[in-house]
C-alpha cells in the first residue's frame, strides 16, 4: 500500500505508544485513537496486526538467503564436443549440473563415458591447477565398487568436465523397491557400499554427497558408487568463481546431509558416516529418519538441526520388520546418525564391523553402554558365570572406549583441519594478494591495508602452527610478513613510517625463508621472495641506523646472483644482481664517502643495464632500476670522497636519471614507485643545479616537484614516505630561495619543514632522513634569519629576536653534531653533510657575534 | 483516557530524534576518505558478501565466514580509522550488501528463461514456525518507499536485514541504546511489511 509522509508523521508517535503498551491493552486504546485520529487509525491498526505477525515469524530478521529454483533446461546439445568427447544424450541433471552419456572420440580410446558438466564456469590458471590436482587424486581411486574417474578438464570456454565410468544400472533405492529383499540381502548390498567408502577414506577422499542416487547396482548385482569427491571439486570451483548457480543443489542432498555440514559446512569422514546412516535407515525401514520427509513436506535445515531422530523400530512399519530392527540395528543406525560427529562411528570399518557383528550375532559396539545387553550376549554364547563375565567385559570396554574416543577425535580433526586449512588459506591469500593490490592505489588506504593484511596473517600464522611444514604455505606467510613490513615502512613506497616495526616483520619473513631454503634448496620462487625481503630489510636497517644493513646487502646480492644464474632467468632477473650491487655501492658512498670502488661498481652496473635495456622485450623494471642508478652515480660523483667531485659528469648522470624517470613515469603515470623516482631524481638534479648557480632552472624544477608532492601528500596523509619526501623537497626549495636571496620564502619554507616534521609519527622522528632534513632546515632558517637581521630593514628589537631564534636553532644543530659524534651508529651520516653543518655553524657564530656586538 | 494519551507527545521523542540523527549522520559523512576508498573497494566487498551470503545457507565454510566477519570488524574498529568512519563503514557495508543481494536476485532471474517472480524467493525463516517467504525485490522496492517516508528507518532495515547486523551491533555503531534500536526496528518492520502488503 501507499502512505503519504503527512500521514506517517501522524502515525509514527502513535505507533511508538502502541508498541510500548501491553498487546492486550491495544484494542481499547485503538478505539480511542479512532475518535481522535480518524485518518491514521485504520493504517495504525494494520501496522499493529503486521507487527503481531512479524513478532511470531521473526520476519526480516535474518540475512537473505537464496532459495532453490525449480525448472531445468539443458545448456548443452547432443552432438556437441566437450574436450575429446561428443555428447550423446542427457542422463540426468541436478543442482550441481548435468550428466551426459558421451563418446570419447579422440582416436586414443573409443568408449562411452558418463560426462559430468558442473554448472559453473571458471577461468584462471589457479583454479585449473587445483582442478588438475584434484583429478589426479580421484583418478587414483580404483575399487570394484567405485565408478572410475577417467579424466577431467576444462574447455577453452571455461566449462569443466569430468569423464567417469558409465554404469548402466538402477539406483540402490530403485533396486530394493523393484523386488522384495530380505534384511540380510539389504545389509549385504550396504556392506559393498561401505567397502567402497572405506577404500576412499583410506585414500583421504571424502565423498561429501552420498545418497541413493549416487549408488548404482549394475546388472551383475555389483554396487558402483558415483561421484566420489566430485562435490569437493565442484565446490572449489563454484567457490572460486563466486558463482551461485549451484545453490539449487543443496536441497537435493539436505536429506542425507549431516548436521555439522548443514550448520557450518564442516566436511569430515564423519559426514559420510552420517549420510550412510540415513541411507541404511531408508534401506531398512523404507522411511526417512526425518518427519518432514516422511510427511512429504520440504525439509529445511532448521528441522534437520532440531529434530531428534526417532528410534527406527518405533516408526510406522510392519510389526515383524520392527522386531527385526529393534535392538542391534536401532543402535547401529542411531550411532551412525548421532548429531555430534565424535559420537558417531569413528570409521566406516567400525560401522561395517558392527553390521557384521550383528549378522554373526556377536555383540554390537553401538550397544556397548548397556551392560544388560552385553551380559545377555555373553550368557548366550559362552554360558560363563554371569557376574564374572560382566565385570571383565565392562573393564575391557572402558579401556577400549577411551582409546577409540581418542582415535576418533584424531581422525575427525584431521579431515576437518584439512577443510579449514584450505578455505582459510585461500581467503587469507585473497586478502593479501588481490584485495591489497586493488586498494593499494587508493588514497588513504594504508591503515585499511595494514589491518587487512595483519588479520589475514593471523590466520595464516595459525595455520602454520599446525603440524606439517607446507613449503607453499611458508612462502605465503613470508610474503605476508613482507607486505606488512612494506606498509609499515617500505623505504621506497607509501608507508606508515614505522621502520622498526617494518624491520621486525622483514626479519620474520627472512627467518621463514631461511627455513624454506632448507626444505627446498635451490627453489627460485623462494630466492626471489628472499631477495625482496632482504633488500627491503637492508634499506630499513640503514634508515634506523642499524649497522646490519651491510650484511643484509651482501645477502641480497648473493640471492640476486643466484636468481640471475638460474636456468631460464629473465632479463628482469639478470638486472636484479646488477641493481643490488649498484645500490650497495651507492649506500656506502652516501654514508662514508665515494671511493673509486663504489663508482666503478655503479658505472659497471649502469653499463650492463644499458645493454640489457636494448634486449627485447624491453622490461620496465630494468628502466626503473637504471633511472635510479643514474641518479645514485651522480650523487656519488658530486659528493665528497677520496677524490675531488667531478661535477660535469655528475650533472650528465642527473640529467639522464631525470630523462629516464620521465620516460617510465609517462608509461604509468599512476605508479607510486615511479612517481617517487621522478620526484627524487628531479630534486637531486635541482639541488645540484642550485649549487652550481643555475638558480632559475633549479627554482623551476623545485616548484614542479613541490606541486607534485603536495598533491600526493593530500591524497594520503598517513603516508610517511611521502611526508618525508615533501620535507626533502621543501628543504631543497628553501635552499634555492636562500641562494636567490629570497629570505622571506626561505624562512617560510624551512619553518614549514620544522612544523611538518613535528607532525610525523613519533617512530619517524629518529630516522636518518628526517633528522637530516630537520637539521638542514634549521641551518637554512638560521642563515636566513641572520641575513635578514643583517640587512637591517627591521628595528633592533625584531633583529634581536631573529638572532635569538637563530642562536637556538644553531644550538640544535650543534647538539645534532654532538649526537653524531657520540653515537657510532650515526656515523653513517654522510661526511659532506657533517662538513656543511660545521661550516654553517661557523658562519652563524660569526654573524651572531658581529650582530650582538653592534 | 486513551485518546488523551495518544494526543500527548510521546515521551521518547527525544530518543527518536537522537536515533534519526545518529543514522543520518552516516549520510553526512559520505565524502570521507573511507567512503571513497570503499567505493573502489566495492567489487571486493561484493566477493566477500557472496561468500557470506552463501554462508547463511547450508553448505559453506564457517571459518571463511568468520574470517570475513572478523575482517569487517577489525577494519571498522581498528585504531587507524576514526569513530565517524566506523559508522560509515557499518552503514556502507549494509548498503553494499543490499545492492548485492538485489543484484544477485536480478541476475538469477535474468538467467532463467521466462523468469518470473516465483522463481527466486528469499527464505527468511529464522527458527521455529513456518518459513516466511519474502521476495527480496519487493522488500527492496518497499525500502525505496520507506526511505521517502522515513530515511532513518529505511537505513535501519538495511543494516538489520541486508547487513545482518544485530540490534546490539547497530546500537554500538550508532551510539544509541539497544532499547532505542529495538523500538525503531519494530516500527520499521511494521511499516515496511504494511507497505509490502497490498
């Protein structure tokens, strides 16, 4: 019905009052409302009725679930080819898909097969691989009572197919209905089923979808089980595709599903035991264990979960049959269908043992708890003094039950663990790899990404604690630790500026990788991952002033060389070793000064990379690395070292680094790493131009990169790398302004540096780069203050204030230099920077003395 | 006296406006960083919701559902995200879930030849009693009408029915009492189901 807003505004307070009162009081109250609010009363009455009904049915209170859809029409046609098979005629269909009789027509074998075509479409190599693996497991399942899986595959169009032994026959239920079978005959047939399922369980394959329709009897009376493990195969596919077409399937099997399967999707061997219990129940009594099914109503999961299964012999069945079933068979059925999986038969063999025991009139374990029963059996068979027999047997059984319980739990746990393992792992990896990569490029996503990965990692970690070291899992975990490390403090990407935490996570990753290398020596995937971790760790160590950066660089070089030397190494792989060597040389040069050796390594790396660059196909990664090394080589040439700086060569390197960076950035303008490379190279070029007096061009470049970095910082204020980058560019711009004698701008920019540095997370402040930028800014600000004061445009008081501020800044700079001397780990601060600071101090000292004396 | 009582302003009016404010505060924050991030995160959320939706059925893994839910909560209550954004997050995920559910039903219907309204229904039976069959598109359409009458109530239905949030969770997310949520929920349900009826 329709309702106007005016009317609703009238009704709303009335409805509130009505809902607050006792249901019984509402009728009288409504009568009053009819008088006072004639328009609202009828609608209000309806709403209250609706409310009453909804309270009962709890409508709208659960998350919607799609119900099955009836109706079917084939998606395939006779004569069509699926893989090497030609479709002949449909054999059947279900929620899972279709089954066709098909003929293998590829010239190798000519045979008829039952071709199963799950109603899912799946693309992607990962899924195909899993499908192949599953197929290989199932194809090994050879047993006279199991229909063979010949082959399985996926067509180019993404249609999976499974070629199975074609069995002509009737289903078990149809067979039993076709002529009278004695209980003994039924049990004998059922024991064939048990033999097949037990065989599969020994090969760690759970059927998951046992039902009479999957149990055929061929002409010779032999049982053939269909679809072993297929449910799992299809499930995985449907799961990976996010495809819901299989939803209709579950109701068909609900009748044979175990409660834990319904409630939680838990699949273990105990799931099959339950299904077999239901099948045997139907086989023996001709009736389903659930009332709804017996009454021809649809069975819901709620009913399944709540209904207490009745003792089979008490159902409405003929008296002689009830007598035959009561006792042993009642107990066996109920034990197989216990709600708690651990209370069921621990294995198919035990279920079979009990059936055999019943047939041979031995005691049935399902009735173990009832000593009168045991006593009865013993008395009948052994004619022992009853009291003695009971005492002995009860003692023996107590021990047996304990052992059995433990074993049962172990078996159930194993299968369950495997299920959880696979699904949790898959999801966790989706988060780490796919979701993370997707949101990486979004603004302000760092916090979300860190949360995402650390949650996923917790799960992976929990999996890793389970027994059995799976190398693939270890690799995933190592990679997850590195991802977190990168988010916390990737020295080159967006990060949250917590380098100590990052280093700790890189270390965890490295430890796992060392273990992996023991498990799989020479594995290239492991080596690649280890290089990434090791390289990142070296950078992090360097930033947090941890002397281990040198050793870590050596390790990264060894790894890179191993990767480059491996057969089938790509151009990218080959460039890795050159790049790592170059970076090590650069890091040594900027921390302790250039030497002939560092420059030789850099020049050699550049030359070889230039050659690699000419190789087809061109690798973007090689270009990025080359652009980076050109800049590094320039810094070395321009910086202090064991010989005088070679500025013309250095400038050429800087120009090249900027040109290459522009080129790679143009290919992918949104790439954060390339943006960073570009900003850095431009900054270095601009600073060197400024130092050489080309202030105009330096100023232009500084302006360009300042505009770029401001935009990036605005995108993600959490990104500390970007914030530190901004500091560096601000310092560069302040330096240029100072050289241009634009003191006001120099002061404004350097004050901005100091203010921004204050706002960085507290873990960031001790970082080498930050401390250097702050100190440089203080030098520039102090210098600009002194110069302004000296210019004499201001009154004396203003000038004095400027000098006092400069003096305090100068004191900070001195303290930093003291720290450098006191802390050996800070010794890696570039020598030339130290010299610059020292010179600045002297100049400030003199200026201060001169001005104060005036 | 009943007429008199109906005529006086209900005592919980303040709670009422507090509730509406809390719900609608979510809308005012639409331009926050998180919202923009989630706009692009939508396809992933959709995947997650697919898994979760199936989890509400029979044959899915409990563990994956738990992981998804965990991640939701962890993301939402994590230290990196401000309180305002948490409201945003909860509301946003229920809005996403709503559109996903509706999309799914439409896709299913489009898939079935001659697809009619009776083909896909939603089984919302929560427990004992007969399963109440509510058509999801009907609920969706009625929600549109409801939003015109009372946007706060529409959003509440979204959170509860499509988002699968409990009353406690909603109360926590909005910063109002459970009692308020419970009362508003009863109103919303009565109004919505009345709108659904002809």
